[in-house]
C-alpha cells in the first residue's frame, strides 16, 4: 500500500482543529495563529513531498 501525504494531512487536520476550537478559549487569537502556522507548515511539507515524488517519477 502506497502512503500519500498521510502525515501532512494529519498535521493539517490538527491545525484546523485548533482553529475551530479556538472560539471556546479565553484568548482565541493565539489558537487561531497557532492553527494557521500548523496548517502552513503542513502545506509546505505537502508541496515538498509532491516535488520529491515528481522528481522520482521523472515527471519534472
């Protein structure tokens, strides 16, 4: 079975969970910024792994 971006999607889901649950906190802006940073890191990792995969397959 081939794994395709499982950790990146997991990190993205955690970031979105932080953003959604931030409304229940006393200071939601900290949670929103933290969630956005986690999502940003996961998108960067996703793009990096896709680039590596394209190079490996010779499609770039």
